[in-house]
C-alpha cells in the first residue's frame, strides 16, 4: 500500500537520485535502485526506476536548454536500438549476480584508476564506430540492469568531450532509450493501474530534485564535471558489487 515509511523511503531515494541525475545527466537508475532494492519488490522498482529516470531526463532537458548534437548522437542511438533487443535476448542466459559482479569490478577498477592517475587519460581513436559500440553497450546494459547511461558516459569521459556536449549526448541517448523502454512497459501491460499512484507521488519529487541538481551543474567547470562523472561511475560499480554480494550470500 502507498503509505507509511515505505513511501517516505521511496520518495527520499527518488529525491537523491533526481538530484544526481540533474547534476550529471544520468545515474538515476544506479542511485534509486541502490536505495529502493531494500524496500521495494524488484518488478515495482524496475518500473519506478524507468519512470523516474524518464521524468528526470525531461526535467533536465528543460532546465538546461541546449540543443542535442544530433550528428554526434546518431551513432549512439543506432547502437542503442540494436542493444536493447540484444540485451533482452541475453537476459535469460546470464546469471544476474555474476554479470553485476564483473561489471562492478570493471567500473570500480578503471574509473578509480582514472580518478587517481596523475596522467591525462584520453582516447584519441574510435570515431563513429566507437560511439556506436558505446551506444550498443548502453542498450544492452539498459535491458539487463536499467543502466543505459553508463557506457556512453564512460566513452564521453575517455574522449574528454566538453561538459555541455557530454551532458547533451547522455541526456539525448537516455531520453530516447528510456522512452522506448517505457512504451514497451505500457504495451506489455507491465504498467498497471496500481502503479499510477506511485507515479503521481514520484513526479513532483523527481522534478524538483532534478531541477536543483541542474542548477548546481551550471556552476561546474569541465574538469570538475569530469571528476563528478567518474565518481558516479565508480559508485555505480560499488553498488553493483554490493548487489551481487547480497545475491551470493
């Protein structure tokens, strides 16, 4: 039922996740699932995560009004369109706990190294093919774990794109992929009437918290934004490790 401590805990998680998404342009799924996994059923948490992330993306786009770089975004979207059905096909074949463990190890190790390294780590090659592969990985991870923004965010960080370009790329990618996912939920009747009150409760919280995060984003320089993204990717890896450890135990 929609009342009591569970509601407030859920809204608190939505507020934190919305603020982080407004600041970085992604990571709502990572933050919300790390909190909601303790109180919500997995099926409900998955739908609320997609809804909250989608609301956050729309709010973020309206708060930081910048045009999407469509020419640069298209390879990501093409890869993501292939990655979503591929991830759905792989889902029954993979052990979720093992998958989260391996992905968590890679994110924590690599992103921590990039944060602590005194050398500037930058990828000078890859081009359109690399962007398509990053989108493909984002689509697959979105289907498997709701983590659509991780791969594109890591790719943009490696390429040292300016913060405006990086944020717009990630937001555009997430907005379209999440819209597609929510449409699939509605068509498949995954979104039921019983979930609508949850949507109504989350909507204002996510909108306000995302707007506040976007206000703080406007004050960040490129290097600070890059470090914020790397820290969020590291924390997402740590959250995956904790989730997989709980499953093993």
